[in-house]
C-alpha cells in the first residue's frame, strides 16, 4: 500500500465516480481501476460498491477513508517539518473545537492564523465531547479544545479555560427574582439536556446524585440549537456552561439566568492531543495561538469564564490527583 494508492482512493471516494476521478487525477480510467483492484486485493475487502451512476464506499471503504485522510495529513506535516525553513511552520493542522466555544473563538483564530502563519492549512471543525473523543482516538484530528479531558486516558492536556454553570429559562417562569439558585432548588422543573454520552449531562447528574436531588430531564436532545429553541419557547429549562450562555442570551431579553450555587459547578476546557507522539511545529504554534485567542476573549469580556492559573501542561495523572 502506497501514499499514491491512498490518494487515488480518496479522490474516487470524493468524486463518487472512477471517470470523474480519472479526469481530476489525469490518469487513464483503466489504470485507476487497476490501482483500486490492487488495493482491494491487498486488504482483502471490497472498498466500493459499483453501480450504474458511479461508486459508493462500503463500510470497509469508509473506515479506510478516515484512516487514509489522517495518514496523508500526517505525511504532509512530516514533510513540512523536515524541509520547511526554521521559523516558518507549514502544512495541515486539524483542530476540533468544543461546539459551545467554537462561535466565540473560530473567527479570531482563523484571522490570526492566516496573518501570522499563512503556510499553515488550518482544518477547523466543531463537535460534542463524544465526537471529539472519537476523532482523537481514530486520529482524524491533531488537536482539540474539549471539556474534562482528564477523564480520558492517553491524552496530553493543557487546561486553558474554566467555566461555571447556570440555570436558564424564561424569566417569567422563575418563581422569584434573583441572580443565583441552589442546585437542590431546581426541583421538578422540566429540563432539556444532551444524552449521557455528553460531558455536560454526566457532570450535572453526578452532582444530582451526590446531593440526592433527582432532576426532571424531560427532553434529551444533542443539538444545542434545538435546546436553545425549547428554552426560548418556554418548554424547558437548561443547565448550561458560560461558553454556551452568551449564544443563548443574544437577542433573547425574555431569557432569565440563575447562577448555580450550593454547590457551584465548574468544568475545565483543555487543549488536548494524543500523548503518544510529538506535535510538529505547525500544531505547536496553532495550540499557542488558540490559547492566546481564548485568553484575549476572556480578558475583553467577550467570553465569560476564568483562565486557570499558570496554564501549565498536565498529564491525566496530575489532573486526577487534583480532583
């Protein structure tokens, strides 16, 4: 199996057609078909399902697609680190941001990276913590900003942002005015929350169990925008972190907020990567730029929350001991 075969395979997968891929790659279709046949023979599986209008990936083909993209990106990064001039990082960096933080960070991050490091190709995405975990484990991304990464083995973590939690709902539905609410006072209020694969849900349920205060999670929805819609409609309340609060409150004067106390709940967002490798220069400067952008957004008040003291790199062992 060669990098060329993988590039050919990926172009066919993107094009959905051998004929289209042959035009893009400027290689005769019979020769391209031979490369596919050789690759399938080496792996012992069918990678494509052929039909009248082109080809579709099989389940095995989809698995190879994920790994092949990661492998080729790593090869590009390796080449950039070896042959690139000192002080000029270059190549692709695949970064996934926690969905709640992406809107507040992505625009400035993209602009600053383009200005400071024009030779770095930043491949930016966002996702829920469960999606990010899978992407890291399967090496689909190089870096991530995600919550409570200390719970996951095999990661190198740099804590960069600490946020608190509040209860949100229509102001008219709160029993009394105020700025705070005890966790035990949430009571039977109908809540909308993500499923138990999500870090936020696990965090609030652990607190509820510790306090022996059952929660009424009436709606289980993994889409933040749908959660916001139910809160704005008055159908439910939501327990949300600082990073999500500003998006919900924007343009919604009827939404009320009560800071959770007794106990207060916080979580730490960290920049993470797999611990079994050394990041290239492009990934290293991207990590630092992300931390700089986050720090500036908090300092300006554009993002609520706090910066952990020192911002030192820590291992999972250190994190676990600190809990």
